C-alpha cells in the first residue's frame, strides 16, 4: 500500500524530544532526592521542555499542513465519532492527528507549560508552597494522558491494522486522500529546532552554579535548595 508523507521532520523531532524530556524530568522528580545534585537536571530539563513547546507553537502557525494547530481535529463531535468508530471498527482515516491525539497533544503541551511555569515560580523566590500542588498535579495529569495516548496508539494500531506509531518516525501514513500529503520534510527547520534546543540546554548548564545551586535565567535567579522550605 502506497504511503504518503504527512508529518514533517520538525514535528517528528519535536515529538521524540518532547516525550524524552518529559520522561526524564518526571523520572528524576519521582526517583531522586530533591537535595541531590541530580535534581538540578530536573529543573534544567523541565525548562528546556517549556522552551521546546514554545518552538512547537510557532511551528504550529508556520509549519506544514498537518503540523499546523489549525489542522488539529478539535470538534468534540469528531472525538465522540472517533470513539464510536473504534467500537464499531469503522475504517475512517485521518491524514493528520486523529481527534483523540489532537486533544491529547494539546493537553500534554498545556501540562508541560504549566509544569515549567510553576517550576519556575517555585524556584524564583515566589512562595514555593503556592505552586507546588499545581506543579505536581499538572505533572501527574501529564503522565496519565501520556499513558492514555500510548494506549490509544496501541488500540488504533490493533483496531485499524495500521502501524500509526510509525508515522511519527518516518512521517508517512497509508490511504491518504489526494491533497492531504505534504511535499517537503523541512529538514533545515528540524536542524534549526534541534540546534536551538541544544543551545538552550547548554546555556542553562553554563548559567547554573553547582555550588550555590542557583541558575541565572532571563533576569531572575532560580534556586534549588533553600527556597524549598521543606515541611520535613
Ligand atoms: C511520554 C510519551 C509520549 C508523549 C509525551 C507523546 C506526545 C505526543 C504529542 C505532543 C503529539 C502531538 C505531536 C505534534 O503535533 O507536535 C503526539 C502525537 C503522536 N504520537 Fe506521541 N507521545 C508519546 C509517546 C508516543 C509513542 C511511544 C508513540 C508510538 C509508539 C507515539 C506515537 C504518536 C503518533 C503516531 C502521533 C500522531 C497521532 C496521529 O496521527 O493521530 N507517541 N504524541
Ligand atoms: C516541565 C516539566 C516538569 C515536570 C513534568 C515536573 C514534574 C515534577 C514532579 C512530578 C514533582 C513532584 C515530585 C514528587 O512527587 O514529590 C516535581 C517537583 C519539583 N519540581 Fe518539577 N517538573 C517539571 C519542571 C520543573 C521546572 C522547570 C522546575 C524549576 C525551574 C521544577 C522544579 C521542581 C521543584 C523545586 C520540585 C520540588 C522538589 C521537592 O522539594 O520535593 N520542575 N516536579
């Protein structure tokens, strides 16, 4: 069966960076003592994740057809008919994001921004306690939706006998209606995206003082440690 290109390279690079950074930030938070030096990377990875989402939102305006946020299938009726279609085994194809992954994607991006923002506020001197609960809540909600998203990919794969997961690797889907395919991978933009994210991460590490556990970040000083007035 002929497959057509639907996801450009920046979207795919974003996807794997986004999932990788999220899992890293989440695992550090859940497994490492917050007094440990490794926790530093929780903060740095989290801030990089927030920056990555910012870039994706820009690509959501400037990108190719199915990278555009306006291409996301967000009509609640489509979401309901998607689930009904799954139950009935109807063969309906989406060249871009199906309704479930459209909602999941936006929700996960919103959780990433909320986590990064509350993490920033918690470490920038603003009372940590005020934002700690929202920080944990958005991170946990993020994880739940990410797990549902992966489960959804598995269900979709089995129900429609379509290896949809591969579309985030090679960018291609089968049964794409004429006019829905894209012509250009936008490899240059993908390189730029990776370059910007790596540069951002390196800059964070360079601005981090491992002695005082402080980070100089856009005009503020973020502190991991004494800001965190622990109850224990
Ligand atoms: C923590 C893990 C994951 C997170 C946070 C995540 C997040 C996302 C996000 C944000 C999007 C939207 C991408 C965009 O438009 O920029 C997306 C789409 C997608 N993801 Fe994931 N993802 C994860 C794991 C996976 C895995 C393991 C697979 C494959 C096995 C996968 C396959 C896909 C596919 C195929 C789409 C497009 C769905 C469609 O065409 O309807 N994801 N994911
Ligand atoms: C954006 C992705 C992020 C995710 C998914 C995330 C996730 C989490 C989670 C799950 C916890 C709670 C751990 C527990 O169960 O006790 C936590 C705690 C924390 N996070 Fe984040 N976080 C993110 C970003 C950030 C950022 C950007 C910062 C700082 C700039 C930050 C600073 C902190 C701090 C200070 C704590 C509290 C540590 C403690 O005293 O227990 N996080 N984070």
